[in-house]
DNA sequence: ACCTGGCACTCGGTAGGATCGAGTGCCAAT
DNA sequence: ATTGGCACTCGATCCTACCGAGTGCCAGGT
C-alpha cells in the first residue's frame, strides 16, 4: 500500500534512527543509498508518511521518528526480503555455546538466556517447555520429620517435580507411620509410573484408609501445586534494559514487569498464540508499562512436540534484523539440543 | 572520639540528608532538635567534621553531605542507642506473611526476598542455607532414555538435589541396561541414606564392574556438581534499584552485579565472616562497581545450626534504622519458620 | 575560652536574550 | 512529477545577570 519510493524512504528513516537514536532529516535520507530523490522530494514524501501515521516529528522543524506503525511496516517488509544474519563472531559464539552446553536443563536454559542477551544486547527471556506430556519415570513419598513429607516425581524429560505435603494424622494425634508412607509410596509408583503428568487421575482404593488418604493428598499435591509458571522462567541481562532508555523511571517500570514472572509468561504465550513473532509497542503487546518496548518471541520445538519459548525485550528502536536472526538461530539450536536430551 | 555536640550535628546531617537527598546547611542543623547551638557554631563544628573526613561539600558554599565514614559513625552510634522499629503496618505485614507462608522452601525464600524488598524499598537478597549438614533421606538413579540418567537425592531439610549423568557404555557400545541401573540405585540408597551430603565417600565395590562404574559416576556427580552457589539465591525488588540513583549508568552497573549470583553470594558470605552487619561504600564491602551502595546482611539460623543469609542492597544514603530493623525482624522470623519445617 | 550575630564572599541554579543550524513547507522553474 | 531555492521554525547552546543558600571569618558579648 506504500509505493516503492515511500517504502524505501521509510526503511531508510527506520534504519538511521535505529542506529543514531536521533530524529532523521530529509537530507540524510536523500543521501542514503536505496533512495533516488532530492531532499525536497523526500520532504514531500515524508510529510505524506507522517499524515498516514508512519512517522512523527518530535517538534516542528526537527527530523522524523518512526511510529510503532512505521516499525511495523519495516519488520513486515523485512520478512519478505531476507532477514539479517549474525556476524561471524556471533555465529561462532552460538556454535561453541551449544557444543559445550551440558548438564542440568535449568542451568542450560539460564545460560541460554544470557547468551541471547549478549547476542542482542537486550534483555532475554527463556521459558522451559511445560512437562504436561512428559511421562513419569519414578515417584516416591519421603517422610521428612514431623508432619511433613515430600512427593518427588522424576519425569522423562529429566525434570524433577517436588511438592511438600502434610501427613494425615491418626486419631491419637500422631502422624501416620513409616509403614503407611512406604506402602503409599510403592502403590503410587506402581500406579503412576509411565503416565503423563496431564493424565493423573485418582489412585484406586487400597482398602487401607490411611494409605488411601495419603495417596489422595499426594496426587492432589502433584496435580495442583502448579506454581510452575514461576519456576521455569529465566531472565538474562535485565541490566541491559538500563542501556535502552535514559529515563530512569522507564527503566524502573520495565524492570518491575520483568519481576512479575507470571506476566512475562502470559505475555509470551499470548503472542505465540496470536502467531506473532514480534510485537511493537503497547498497542501490539498490550502492556502499557512497556510502552516504547518491543517484544520478540519464538517457540522452541523440542522432543515430544512440547515447546518452550524464548524471547527478547528491548526498546521499539531496536535492531530488528539482527535480533530476529539471533532469536531464530538460538531457538533452532536450543530445540535441537533439547531433543538430543 | 567525637564530642557530644559534634556527634549530634553529624547525626542531624545524616538524618536530614537521608530524608531529602540535598546537601544540608548549617541553618537546618541548628534548627533541628538535638542540637543546641547557633548556625555559626554549627558552621565551625561542621568545618572540623569535614577536616576529619566525616562530611564533604559538593562545592564551595553548598551544604554538606556525609562521607562513608560519616555514615559509619552514624550506624555505629545507632547500634548502642536503640535501633529503629518497624511501623505498625509493616509489623502486621511481616506477621501475616509468616503465618500465611507455606509450601516449598524455595518458593518461600523467593517470596521472603520480595517481602524484605517491600519493607525497605530496596533490593533484597535471600540465600538458602547450604545443605552440607542435611542427611540424605532417599537416593535413586533413574534412567531417562538414551545414555542419560538422573541421580536424585531427597534431603532431610526438604530440598532435592538432582544431577544428570551419562550412563557407562558396554563393550558393544550400548549403555548399561535397566538391571544394572536398578542394582546400582538400591546399592546407592542402602549405602548413602542417613549420611550427610558432606560425608559422601566411595561406595564399596559390589564385584560387578559395570555397577561399580555407575556408582562411582553417581557419587562423583552428587559431590561434584555443586553449581549450588547459583541455585539458591533469590533477588527481590531489583527494580527498586532504579529509585535509588538517578544516573542510569549507575543503575546499570549495580544490576550487572546483581546478575552475577556468584559475586553476590561471595559478598554476603564474606561480610558475615568478617562479622559485619552493614558495609558502607566500596571501602567496606570491596566492590568498586557498588560504590555509593551499602550492603546490609544478617544470618538466618535455622535447624541443624545451618545458616542461610538475607541482606539488602541500597544506596549509602539509605534509612539505616528502618532497614536494620526490617532485616533483623525478617531474619529472626524466617529462621524460626525454617526450624519448624 | 567559647559562643554568636553580622558581614562579605562564593558559586550553583534559574531566567532572559542572542545566535546557530538542522530541518521544514511551499513555490516557481524545469 | 521533480527539484533548487528561500523564508521560516524552533530546539540547542552559549552568555549574562541575578538570586539565594551557604560558607568563612571577625569582632563583640558572656
């Protein structure tokens, strides 16, 4: 809907503004390659682009700045015409990272968020794949002392779920004994092993009323206690947020959001559901405190069709080609890595 | 070493500066209760305090600002003469927090860091007690698929340690079978249950060479893989750092440090070892990037004589009485809470 | 000997005014 | 339709003046 020249001009403005953070004037645009026109022509075109909402002037007789709509056009036009590449150094960094990577999944994801943050120079978020579809390899109930016990489940994807619970008390006020706990534990293991977390149902009665009570509590703890949303979010390079804005109040606000893991998870999930890879400004991602920010997101397809999520958060004025490339590469390689185990 | 009047004046300057963040002039001090002298006298005294390094002038003919040494005197004099109290609202908040608190230890610690941050309006840090002294309640080895397996240990304090490991391969290139894994698992359980994490030694040979190999790997994984330092640090209210300074560069630097969990842990542990509760400025805590920051720390004595740590990080210009009170109360109640289980 | 009122002095911060220059909008010529 | 030219705008920068909070010091009073 924009003719070629307008598109070229808009692209030039965005590119220059991303680089310099200064309002861009017609002369700069005219001089930039990709635009064949005099500054006067550019001026005319730019005033149209402003009328149509792609650009704004901070004040009369200053250069122009892209609006969110302007950025949107930019990234859309990017999608068609070959997205950016990482530079060789970064490519090497990614490669060496993923060949070296090993050990705990959580640890690796945390490191990955830092990698992504380093690559883009923005804050990165990594969310572990949910393990609803993972099968249970082992469950047990362990008495801790006093009235408390722990249900521990080991899943096929290598993660461990644990829940605290209170042991049922007998009529005389003392908690149930070790015998009951081990009985329940083996029963639980026999019944749940091999199932997925999603399909935990009731465990059939054993006849022993205390054992049944403990079993019920355990299953409830395992299914219910999904604080989940919080446990598996890794934020890397939050301090880089302070580079993006020079108003300390803005930084404060954004960091505040990042601390609310639930909000972050919801945000990324929501964007993925809507099929977006990049959300520019509050209009698109819907979080007013993050006005002036863009969110970039990609699914991480691992084993079992389960998908994790990675994303980055930066100012709307960010290097989209580079960031998109980084997210794409990392999501791909991370997915492959997870698949391998 | 400071006569009464000088001490009173210094205190007045610190208090006013903490409140207003503006250089304090002699008139304000003279008017403040606790100081009985004319502004001229105060001026004379203040110039002495400056000569002795307790105060500085940002520029000639401006008020005075406390130096780190000035703050140090202030908090020392505080220690003697009844430290501050939390206001009733805060008291109530703490109380309700700890009566409501339940569930996973990690989750509670994380929430605690947020509580402490809310109370003080600064960034708070909570470090879980190490579990070197906790005894092992249950260990098992779970094969995951392919060559990888997981060693999972449940400790008496309710935490769960897990380590990934690669299964040994047989001569024909396939990993050891389930029989070997279960054999090793039961053997490991029988031998380690009841011991503390600190005193894991070799497991005596079984005669079966593959089982022995797996056992050795498992024990090594459990003792070695102490990434530990990272896993148990909870930072709450990092965004509040942005309130403390108005130079975005400073914020950036401090946040950078907070992201390096190892540094944070080392810092707090070091301070505790040196018997400090409050470290003012880079000279005392030793981290140049945290110039202009004070660190406040307290041990959390839980069960088994094991101690966790809580602390807060804020600008040197912080409300010490209030912050000290908050840290003291939270450390005490958290300790009690952990003891209970 | 110490305190205190008074006074001259300093110097950061704010307000007004001039200047500069990058940038715009518009118009007439190509 | 494009472009060179021109008048105009307006933020940024610099200078100056001025105000006021604050200081240092001195001389007089207790």
